[in-house]
C-alpha cells in the first residue's frame, strides 16, 4: 500500500510542476493569468440564454480545457473553435474532446492574432486586465449582429444587452 501512496503523491507533485511550467511558459503573453475553468452551472446558464443554429460559428477565446466547446456542441450541435495558449490546458482540451468525440477544434495559439470577423458568437472568460484591449479588438473586427458573452468581467466601451447573475455576472453584448 505504501507504493500506491508514493505513486499517487509523485503523480500529484508531477502534475503541479507541469501546471506551474505551463503557466511560466506563457507568462509573457498572459501576464500571469492562469487557467481557471468556467463552472458547469455558469455554462448551463449561458446556454439556456442562447439560441443557436447548428450552422452558427462560435469561438471561445482562451478556451482552457474546452468545456464550453463541448457544452455548445452537446446543446446545439455547433462545431465551435477554441484558442488556448497554455500548453497544459490545450492538451487537456484536445484530449477531452477526443475522449468524448466532440468535433470542436482547439488551436494552440494566441487569439490576439485571430480574425474575429466570421463568428456569430464570441465567448470569453478572461482576466480584467485584458478586457479593454479585447473590447477594442472585438469592436474593430466582429461584424454587426455578433453576440459576445463575457463571463465575470465587462467589456469597456460596450453596453451589455443582458447581465445574468450566476455567482459572478455574465455579460451578453449584441454588436
């Protein structure tokens, strides 16, 4: 039994080191932001507030482990795209999508370099220090009628169409 405990302890320490390394590797881009998953309860509330056709184009900026991508597929049949810069979160998202046979694409890369003009829905759960620049990017690139959903933090300069309170606020914007 001791070997089982030691194996579990070693695996836990290795996972923590891997997590720390993945955060450090992207530190210049994320300025210290870490992967924090959106709760299932909050994702469920977002999905209940949406009406999407299976042909809708959806992007998740900083998709983490891909749980929003999987949820939007299950609910609406929408093949969404996620961007993730944290290697551990990207690997986890790709693995879980494969395991659950979700046809969402998760790109390892920086969403700041992505063109947002083709999307019907832009979803994000990002830290407040990014929201001003993201608001400018969305205003510049997204087409009229695009729905933007931001979990926790508002997009400066944009007026929310709706705000849900599910623990923290969830902001809905229609451009």
